[in-house]
C-alpha cells in the first residue's frame, strides 16, 4: 500500500484574501521589473499591457472571423487569446498601488495616467464588439424614503400599538 503524496496545499490553510492580493501585487511588480530589463522595452505602460496581453486566456475574435460579435460561438476558431479588459484593469490597479508602496507619489504615478484609462476603455469596447458582450454602465440605485417604511418600523418596535 502506497502512502499519499502530501502537498503544502493539503497541510497549510488557505491564505486570507488580503495576503493573496498582496502576493498578486508583488508578482505583478516583479513582472513589470523584468519587462523593464528587456532592451526593446519602452517606458510606455500601454506597451507593458500589450506585452502581457500574449499571456491572456480570453478568446477575442478578429474582424474576419465568422464568430465575430457572437457571445457563444458554436465551434472553435483560430482567433488569439488575449487578456480580458477586466484583468488589465485589475492589473493596472495593483501596479498603481505597488508604485506608491515602493515610494512613488500619486501625482507622478504612471499607472494613473489618463492615457491608460483611454487605452482600457478602447480595449473594453473592442472586446465587447468582438465577443458580442454589451457592457452597460451600472445605474446607481436611488434611495426613496417611503412614508410607510417609517410606520412599519414603529410597528415592529411596538407591536401592541394600534395602527
């Protein structure tokens, strides 16, 4: 009888979400540092995102693809895998925080640049068209003070009082 192979995941408890977020931010910062060591790397943050785009897992259909604009294509295609815009947005948020944690000021943070927001919006829009997924802005819920709500709360607190 063979003994089971023990792994760290089986022995150690899962890390809290805050620690996982810190680890992701540190990993992203290290990846960015590796990218900057490449001789052809530029100082533009958009080029960093384009570099990381090659490691994506989201199918983004090209304009010539028969499945362009279809949310659930019926068959596989040869279109490239890209980073989802939400992943890029989260990455920029983590890099922005890491920049400031490593001594950078918010005013000079290159990850907070307006060009980055424009780039992310363009990626979001183009992926929405290519994948047939409409992204709509979430509407804020209006709080309406209903006159009966206050009355109902009084009845709950003092149920013996007549209405």
